[in-house]
C-alpha cells in the first residue's frame, strides 16, 4: 500500500532518511545508572529499526554531569560514553535509518549533583523545588558541553543531533518568559531569552561536518505546567534557528490534531511551515496512532511524523500499519507483550506506572 509517509525524506543539508516515520525521543530509564548505553537500550532501538522506522531518535541525553534529570538516562558528556553510542549507531544504520541523539540539560528539573542544587535561567520561587540562577560561567560552560556532546555523537557514527528546546528543560527554561526573569544579556526580550539556544545551534553547526544533521525540538505554546511560551515568539525563534543552520524543526504538540491555543482557527503545522524556508523539514508529533492521522499531518505541510506511544505498542508500525493497512495496537497492553516487543524491564515498569497503559 503506497503512502507519502514511505517517501524518502531529505534534510536541509542534503542528508536523507528512507521514509518520513520518526521514532520519537522517549524517556525509558533503560540506560545504566552512570549513563552508559545498556543492552536494553540497544535492543529497543534495534527493534524499531527492524520494524521500518526511517529516523531513529534516542531518549534525552544529558550533555553535562549536572544536567541529568532522572535515573537511567543516557549521557554524552565524557568520552567513556562513546563506545555505547557506536553500538546504537551501528544497529540503527544497519537498517539505513539515521540515528539522531537528543541532547539536553535538565536545568531546574535536573537532579542535585555533588551536593549542589540544580540551576536555571532564574532562581526558584517560593513553593518550587530549590534551584539557583545560572552564572555567566555556567552558561558558557553548558554551551561548550552541548558542542562537545554533538562532536562525540558525530565521531561515533551518529548522523545528527536534536537540541531539546521543549518540555520545560534548560533550553526551554531560558525561552520561557516566566522562568527566565534575568535582566542581563541572557534574559528579558526574546532575542536575549533565545540566545542560549541559538548559541548552542551556531556553535554545533560551526564544528560538525556539513552532512551532520542538527535540528531542534520546540514546544510552540504553553501546555500543562509549561508556561511562558507564546506562539508568535516560538515562530520567531524557529526563524532565527533556520538562519543559524537548523536542518529540521520538530514540533512537540502533545495532540497533533489540536489547533493552536492563541489562534484556535489555525493549526500550528502550517504556521511554522509558512514561516520557515521551504527546504527545512517540519516534523509533527503528538498522539498520532493511525496511518490516516499521520498522513493528515503531511497534508497540513509537515514533512514527517514522530511516533511515541504508538511506536511502543507497534514496533512494526511502518510496515504493518502503513504498508499493510492494519489497525495499530493500542493501550491497554501487558508487560509480557512489551518485553516481547523489545522493551527492557525498567521501561516496562515505567509504563506500568502510567494510568491506563497496562491491562
């Protein structure tokens, strides 16, 4: 069964992927406690590459020792992690699917490190878990850490990185008008709040090879506890990142069927597609389960779709749901099914704690 989802995807820098079906970056707790790649992590990615996903994205990977936000999280802040990344790149690219590492720092949401509280753009407010305001030296260091991590991924055979500028982690905290209350060159007007993300993008782009993919994930608007994001500001940030050399933009929409909050008659995908250069792919993610739902995002102008929960339940989603036209498996499911589908015990237990996921 033919579908536009199965057409090759070309990134802005000329790199390609075999189709437009993206494995979303999913928190899975499967890495070793020290951030080293585990066999479970490798098995998870290999099973989705075998299932036909055209772009493989890792779980969020911290670029600094003080940037870890949960146990069992991948790391790329030291050379001792490189062998594991070589393994991940090999299993992904054996199927022709580029491996992208999602790079991030937890910021205010990071775990305490060496007895010190986490840090963010501005200090915590009364009632929040304690975190401190970043010093200029910390900001400059984290920029260097992002750049160094991207170089490690490139050197180990990964095909690219995605900067996690969404979901209220450090890069998003600086973008947020409510979390970033600084009055220096890193806060205040949007151009200052976007400076950290832009300098990371520019710094990576300056040192990696032209064929190495560098993109970014953004939350376009507020959602849940995520505040301080404005749709029009996000559109401007996306334009700046395109100027800075981004190869794709990944929109985390939570529910890709929804219109924007600020302009309820308009969907976010066309707004970002129209704002960006025509050769810059826009990836849409958020509650996509069926082939029809995925193709509707392409009809809106998206170049690709990223699957999260549906990829967990359907390791073979590209072949079985798109090519063969079958209905996707949905929740609730069983632990036995998830184990047989390539998930490690830590991932299974994490999902078991989510309401309605398990039978």
